[in-house]
C-alpha cells in the first residue's frame, strides 16, 4: 500500500510539473509574439488589447471579477454578414461593436494584470485546463468556448505565428455560408469543421 501511495505521489508530481512547464513555455512564447513588429498592444477601458492586424485582435479583461467578458476576439464583421450572418440571432457571447464582430468568453476569475502579457499568465493560472499544445503545428492554444486562439511556440521558425479559430457549425447555425467568408479558410481538424485565420508576422 505504501509503495502504491508513493507511485501515485510521483505521478501527481510529474503531471503538475508537466503542466507548469507547459504554462511557462506558453507564457514565454506569447511574450515573444508580443515583441513582433506587426503586433500592436495597448491598454484601454479595462482591457489589454492585442491587435494582430487591422480588423483582427484579441483582448484580455484586466479585472475578471468585474467582467463576464474576460477574453474578446474581434474581427471585421462584413465578411460574416456578406456570407449570411443573421445579426438579429446573435447569442449573448457574440455581438456587433461598430464594424467588428466580437466573440466573448467568460473564464474563471483571475488576478488582475497590467497588460496582455501579465493577464494571459494570470488567466492561465486560473484556467490551466484551457491551455493546450498542438505538436504538429508547434502551437499553444487557448480554448475559448468552441473557439480557440493559438500562437506559435517558436515564431522564428513557424509561418503561422498566430491563428484565430472559429467553430464553423456555430456560425452555420446563424446563417453563415462558412465556405464563403472572405479572408477565412474552412478546414476540418480532429473531425470538426473550423474557420481559420492564420497570420505570418514580421
């Protein structure tokens, strides 16, 4: 019995260490992404904004206890509208903000950060189960409901530094012809239809 308990303890420690390494490397890689010249960052109205390109950004709420919209992914709305999006049928987790279509996710509360780098780290501390690693693509990924935000582990050797991933079926249910959303690629991964928007940054 004692030997079994020791083995269980070792297994638990190994799992915890692996999780800590994954989280640490994900934070380091995200910090490197933020240093790429194409990326623009700013803090405004309680959010740390990361602008990957014109019309494509991800935002982190700096105080998750005061918000149910802890992470926002926002994109130019017109390609989705032109592909049939029924804007009157949007769920609470999606909304229009000017010319942008916003996908909002509520995560477990985290410590308050001061910028995108610190707030992603805080969110991963409180939501470790949402962090994954895609070995084939060499990407870390943050699950945001049925959607995902991915970034390269090593941006200098990866031609897909950042990838926004949307659940195609959820959009299809809102009237979108997912194969015709301009600027996005429809693909099937792990048996799921997804809309992908990758960026190779300089």
